RNA sequence: GACCCUAUCGUCUAGUGGUUAGGACACCACCCUUUCACGGUGGCGGCCCGGGUUCGAAUCCCGGUAGGGUCGCCA
């Protein structure tokens, strides 16, 4: 008997990927990788009017961004296109014959009947016991409404199967062994279990994971800030951080660590350790983690992500020598929490149009400081080697001669070179900009002050 | 309304009958420092309430309360 674990993520292409859905996908993926099983991606696109290829791409792109690769499922967003795996098609819109066959089976077995053009499933009235791997044993009784009419529609009068039915049929046909999904499906699981039995098979194992809530504890819907995975993609969070953070929402390594390599999470992840209560989404912690990941990441990877972000922001990074770009970007590594901060933080490297922070200019470009800047300009012009250590010692020498703290010179100098009061290490940034640019920028600052004094 | 799940600092969590209830984010203070960030040190802050069980409950049981979910020809 084949005991390979088969799990699936079965999103509906609605045009967005909810952060809770992303975590459901992640937990399924983790369980598949942990057990050496198979992770299936199935697109539940039964709502034809609403589903588009773009909506499917949102899901595929989101999963790829997170690094969650699927062993079976669509290769593209085209329902009729290529796929991986031999249990397809993996788009529900392509599986109508399967549903028709399975409806027929229930009909002939007497588990379903036609009613006003629709087909309803004969649901049992007795309580159904769910043995959930996370929640434990749940005895689900009928609600008062259900008690009035326990049967439910599985095929609409227009011939379209409803979610509960197609979902169960596909899990059955695709050999899904573990259904890991949001707790919002726990109550419905009774229906699913009874349908599996009607088909004459044992239902899969169920694992209902707690939900992700807003910071205020209310349900997180598309409308809420931070509810969509796309915001983290667009804001330039480190995808590794999003994955790591999501792992920690409902699961814990229990050893007080937070930053954990994925391989290790894969090795240690298991269903029973998942907590049972809902979690509120803490953007601040994710932001912190994103910063940590950027700091820890290799220079090559950061360079890759950073150039992409800079280019996207409109900076003409390509026109600079690669060695220059690399050096510039490395001075920013570990200083930012998201890539979206990068254009503002490092833009001065890639444009000579330095605009001075008005408040800082008023405070720092005083006549006295401008005089000192002029002195610094001459000193830098005459430097034998234009390197960070040389620049630092030259500046400190001058500060000593003037009898002031180095910071008295540093702040105006930074403003002249970058237009800002914050940024990468000053001496390194100056070295990378190079003598020509730096002298030009000092001249500009001097001219700026000159024009202001008139 | 009925049914189901849950309940430890503001947030994420460790904790499974005996702990000064631990860690992380956030926040505050100080240190480091060319800015910012990082790092370091310290601080603030918690077992929802009420009954049991027990020599002893955050931990077990019951009841409240609160939050979440489900009862669709939505998914």
C-alpha cells in the first residue's frame, strides 16, 4: 500500500492571495517536505465569470515568490495548458466529466437525489465525529437550521457542482491523504466526511489550522491592511522573512528561537505542534524579521533584489559600472527593512540631482559650516588615495585643527554629498562616489550657500 | 438562534500539577557610534472571571464571559 503523504493547496482565483491562504499553502508545503510527500496545487476555478488567467497568476506568482514549489499542478495559468503530475487536470473548470461521473455514482447508490433541478446529498442526522490532527476529537451535531433539512445541494440547477462536492471529489480522485486547511472549514468537515463514506472510502486525515486575524482581533478580509500577500511583494519585504514569520504564526520550534533556516523548519515541522488558537497579524514583527533577513542574506542575493527594486523605481542603475553598483548597494545592506526604502536611501548614488533636506540644510549649511566644507573640499582634492580610511583620518585631522568634534564636519558633509541626514557609512559612501562626484557635490553645496546668502 | 473551536505580557509564543511564569517583536532608559540601522545592558508588562479536584493549580473538571468559525443552488 502506498503511504506517501499527499497534500494540496486549493485556492480559488479571486484576484488576490490572502495572507492566511499563503500560510495554509506554506503549512501544506512544509508537511509535504517534512514527510517526503507530494504537494499538489489545484485551482478551484468553478466560478467561471470571475476567474481569469491574471487571477491565477496572482496565486502562482505569490507561491513562487515565497519559494513554495508544487510537485503536481498547473505549469501556467492556462487551464488547458501544461501541468505537472498524472492526476490532473488541476483546474476544476476542466474536470466536469469527473464530477458528472461521481454525481451519477451517488445518485445510483441512493446517496443523492434530484430536487427542483438541483441535486442534493442525503446527509446523516446523527452527529459526526471528526478526529482532527490539530484540534482533536470534535463531535459535530446538526445546527437547528440543518435539523430542519440536513441535506445539502451538491450540484446546482445549472449543472455546476458546488464547492463541498467538487472539493471532496477532487481530494478523493487525487489521492489526498491529509487535508490541511483553515479552521473556517472545521464545521463543514462533517459534510465532507460523510460524502467520502458515501463514495465508499475512508476520508483523509484532517488538520485545521487556526486563522490569522487583524491586529484588533477581527476577521482579516481582503480589505484590511496587510491582508494580501501582494503588499509584501510590492513593499519589498524579504520573502524568506515572510515565510519565517508565517511559520511562527501558529507553530513554534519551542526553543525560543525566531530566525530559523527553512531547512530546519522543514525538518522539525509537524502537525500536532500547531497551536489551536487564532493569531493576530503583527506587522511590526514581520518588518523586524525582514530587516534581519536582509542583513543575513548573501551580498549576491541582496544585489539581485536591490537592483531590481532600484530599477523599478526609475533609477537608471544600468548606466553605472557594475562594480560601482555593487559597492554602492553593499553599503545599504543590513540598514533597511524593506526594499521600498532603498530608492530614497541610496538614490544619491545614481543621480547628481541631489536635493537637500530643507530642514537639515537650514540647520547645517551655516556660513561657518560652509567655510569648513570649502576646506574639506580642498583637503579631499589633494588626497593621495581616495579611500574611506584616508578620508576619515583627513577629516579627523581637520576637526582636530579646528578644535571641533568630527561630527561637526560629518553632518554637513553628508548633507552635501547625499542631501540627507541619514544614509550609509559616510566615508565609504564618499569613497564609492569617487573624487570627481564628491568634489562636484561639494562645489554645488558651496554654490547653493552662496546663492542663499545673497 | 443553533452548532463548533479557542482563551499566558499590547502582539507572537514557551510552559502540560510544585518555575522568581521563559523568549521574541513593540515600547522606555542607558551604552556603543560619523547619521541611520545593528549590537549590548536594564526596565515596563501576562496566566479572562467564578466555582470545584488536589497538600499544591497557568496547567485537570464544570459554569460563565469574551473572541473566532460554521449553518448558501459562495468558495
